[in-house]
């Protein structure tokens, strides 16, 4: 019964092309929501005991501590539903009453194709010719990891590609993929040092989260390896400023940074702003022009267009 409910939730999320599933405790029941595009959509209410058992099922499948309900936990798994399988990333935490909430991130769908409104993969590929650091940015669920992997496969086909991720989101048989496990010392810092001994043509580092990772990414780029990584920021200019906040110097960025690719998914299509110089001075003229074109074509309304434009104060 519990497994059937869990599989039905995942099946519905896949059919709706949801990016996230939210299980939220209320007074005497649980509510289920899904993030579909930019909408957080209410799905259904569940009896408290029923959904608590479903949360325990997901936690067990992801190798998390089922008995721990107050502290935050992270986990990941390849989840079987029917005759299909999908990769999930889970996060749980208990509220002040000790009632658990669960967020499930549905990772890359191998069957889904990343589509763009304007720039396409072959065109973007031509921008990645120099060795050095290339950063991909955008909000959660914007397709930046998918784009990064597609460009890696096309630009570095037949070459030595390594990735360091937490967790591995996109399974690539042609890559040597490493996963963080801090419990046994497999940190970003240590895995980057290890990977450089394998002399990769391309090193993919899942995400720059803190100053330590940022500095390790820069050091890897300084060795002459091409490095792809993601970072959270709201614009191309925001990426550069974020790196400075994390302790990377302008002198280092001048040497290693070869390009910043900012991306969002809007009306089920990707929009990209790629810049390879003068990052701090960059004005999002092309980005805002693309937004205006989508509005003029009727793909988004005026309110959405205004929300998606980038305005620097």
C-alpha cells in the first residue's frame, strides 16, 4: 500500500514534468505539492499516518536514517516505479512539533530533450574553444546541468571527461563520474586533487557552493584543464560578483575565466546569455530582447516578461 502510493506520486510527477515534490505537514494531515515550471501546484491531502509511512519508505530507499525525524537529512537514489526508473534527491527536516517534511528533486530525465528558444547547442559549442573555466548559472531546475553535460558530450567527444557531483545527476557511460562522500573523506577538494592525476581533458564540478570549492575550481583551471561548473546567481554579472564574495581574486579570474553562461527555462524552452569578457560591465540587452520576443509572440504574458527581465540598479 505505502509503496503503491509512493510510486503513484513519482509517476504523476513524471507525467506532469514536475521538477520538485513537496510533502508538507499540517495540523492533522499532510499536503502534497509539485513544482511544475514556475508554479507550486497543490495536488492532494493525505492522512497523517499514511504519508508519514510514505516518507519513511522514501528515506529507507535513499539510505537515510528512518528513525531520525528532527534533524535535516539528505539522500539520493534511483527509484523504481513500474517498469521505469528515475533519479531522485531527497531532503527531510522536522518542524518544531517534530513532524517531518520532505522535498524530492527529480533529477535529469533521460527521455526529455532540452530545447532552446533561440541559441542552440551547435552554436553554443563554438563558444567553448579555449582552455579554462566555464561557469553555468541559473535558478534551480533551469537546465544548466543538462546543458553542461550536452556541451561536454559534443565538444569533448572521445576525450577524457571526469565529473565530481553531489549526487551524480546524469549518468554518462562515456565519463568517469565521482560522487561526494564526506564521511569517508571524498570532499570536493580531495576529489579535485585526485581527478587531476587522471589528466582529464574536461573536468565537470557539479556546483560551487562555498569558498573552499571556488578556490579548488580555480586551482584546477590554473593547471590548464578545461573546467565546467555551476553556481547560483541571478545574472552574468551576479556570477562574477558571487565569485569575488567567495574569495576568488580578480587576478585569478582574469587568468582562468573563459565564459559565463546564464540560463533560465521560460515557457518550457531555454534562454541563454553567454558572455566571455567584461563580466562586471555586462548589460543584459540580448537577454531582455529575447524576453520581449517571447512576449510579442504570445508565449508569456506581460507580467511574466517583466519578472524575467534582468535590471541592474
